[in-house]
């Protein structure tokens, strides 16, 4: 039987790859006429990538085993029956949710229109700095890392915009790599070789963590020669495109109070922008994310069997552990919708599963290779634990199971 019912998943990262494995393992095999379904991942990037590792990985390829950092998506799905899965290397450029088609600009230059039977939008979010995520394909990221590394070799001043976790991690990694770490008895590194400055709009770093942890982070940053400027909103950067279009460009950063900072390298770490350029505005919330039912993960306004998960969706704040909590709920509801559409009685499929965001203070922020601050499920973690869980390899120890699907071996 030809696979005529396409379950199209847009985006090949934490949300998209996990949903595809879960559906192939725990939904498709239990549907009547299972051979009529095909899971299709469409992704701009051919590889899944441990994105949280960027603050350290951008410095040098020596930091991580590259084969663990970037994992081929099609290879990860060779374990399933050939007809049940397809990988499309391309970018969704237009979603017509009324006629239920999505237009893809393929990596080889062609265009394809895909009819979908069910759709999962998992296109995530891009960072202003192309150093910090797969804003394009792997080659694009690598090209930016190469330019950045060249500039790093001679840089004397680096300005990092934003004092959230990405900004603090970037500054901490760069500070330690370029300047080393102050001794046990010194509270700060005297005369750092390279001046690294975080410019933060708010009065405290790391808004998701309690003030005592933000203060601790500042102390650790001082030990690797990083200065923090607070209550300082960046109003402009010149030349335009410094840090965004060109990662190696010198820049002058102007603050709200009129002061300016000159930098050999400027890294904007000021938040992310959801990848929703291809989605009709009527499906978006005011923050630009896909307006997603926070309980069922359906995109109610888009018609039947349309869902969103991950950073692109509005149901929760952007974090990997929340995506992992959402996947079983999302996939159970997809399975239920597919069973109902195949003619199963409502009584036999059970109720919708519901998602509830865990809002407890949870965030880990390494500061260089041996220190860090953080909390998990509302409990403060000692620096050693932050190092052990995240700082050693920025979660690389966890992603092998995710990309291979082993994480989802059991239905949960
Ligand atoms: C520097 C940094 C550090 C972080 N550290 C942590 C951390 O320690 N812990 C944590 O929980 N979270 C962390 N996060 C957040 C975490 O990375 C995200 O929550 C996670 O990556 C979101 O996964 P996702 O699947 O939603 O999308 P993304 O990871 O954003 O991936 C989106 C995918 O969709 C593809 N894509 C984009 N547009 C299209 C399109 N139009 N068509 C087809 N494909 C498309 C992209 O190529 C990409 O593969 C960090 C984020 C950053 C930037």
C-alpha cells in the first residue's frame, strides 16, 4: 500500500526528531492500515545538533567530538521501514493550512509542495548571532564559527549583549579560554589579556534564577576576567549587521544612556526569534510564536491534526526539558486523532492527554569549564553539580539517546 497519509514534521531538532521517533515507535504501528502513513521530517539543517553547546563549541572544534555534536537526521531513521519515513532537506516557505499543503524550498534549489494529513510545526527559533544556533544548515554555522575563530585570535575587546544564560555562558567560556582563571584567593582576575564585557539591560543577570545565584554568577565571571555592565540597554550597534551578518566585524555599541563601547567582536545574545516566517499570521500569537493550545498542543485555529512543539510554540517557555515533557502528550494526542479519523469509536481511544508546564526554577549556567550556577525543580544546585550535569560537556552526554530515538524506546 502506498503511504498516502503524510505526517509532516517541520524542523529537525529536539521537538521534530523526538516527535518523529515517538510516532514511528508508539503510534503508527498501532493504527489500522499502518502502511498508509509516512512520517516526513522537513528540515533546513540535515543534522540534529546539541545547540546548548554553542557557547563552548564556537571557540574551537577541539572542544567536542564533532560526530557527537552534529548527527545526521536521515541516518538516525534508517532503523525504520523505508516506506514509513522520509527526510526532506529543505526549508518550509509557505504553509497553507486551508488547503493543507506546505511549500518547501529544497536544499538542491528545487521547490516541492507537500500535502499533509497531519502536521507538526517544530521549526524552533533563531538567535540574533549566527554563532549560537543552526539558523541555516551546518555549513552556514561552520562558516560563521571559522570567521569568528579567526577574529578571536587577535581580539582585545569582546562585548556580549544580554545577560541571560546564553550571554553569561558565552562570556564565561571566552573569559576562561582567553584569560584563564584567577587563583583561589583572588576575587577577580587582574589585568585580563582580553576585555570581555556583558552588557545587560536589567538590574540583574539570569532573570530566571534567584538573585543570590545571579550574584554568584557575577563573582564567577569576575574570576575569568569578565566585567558586567547592568541597567544598560543597547540602543544601536554600528556598523549595522555587526555580530549578526558579520560575526568578525569590529563594532561600536551604543547604550541608552549615550555611552559607547568599542569591540573587536560583538556577540548579540539577546534572545531568540521564532521561525514562523512561513506561517499565516492568523495562527500566530502576539509574540510571534504559533498560537498553540497549552493543554493539548494542537494549533486549534489551523484545522484538524495540526500541532506545534518546542521553541516555535506558545505553550511553554523555551527549554529542552519542557520539550521532552511535551513529546509524550503531543504524540498521544496525535495517535488519538489518527485513530478517531480512521473510524475508531471515541470510547475506545480514551481522553486527550494534557500538558502542564513545570514552572519551577530550573536552569543551569556553566561559567567556564569548572564552575557554574543553577537550580533544578526549585532547588539551588551547588557549582559542582552544575559542572557535573551540564558544564562538563554542555549536555552532549544526553543527545545521543535523543537523536537515535533510544530516549523514546518506551511509551511514557
Ligand atoms: C545558546 C543556547 C543555549 C541553550 N542552552 C539550553 C540549556 O542548557 N538547556 C535548555 O533546556 N535549553 C537550552 N537552550 C534552548 C534550547 O536549545 C531550545 O529549547 C531547543 O533547541 C528548541 O528545540 P526545537 O526543536 O524547538 O527547535 P530548534 O532547536 O530551534 O531547531 C529548529 C530546527 O528547525 C529547522 N528549521 C527552522 N526553520 C525551518 C523551516 N522554515 N523549515 C524547515 N526547517 C526549519 C532548523 O534547521 C532546526 O533544525 C539554549 C538555547 C541557546 C540558543
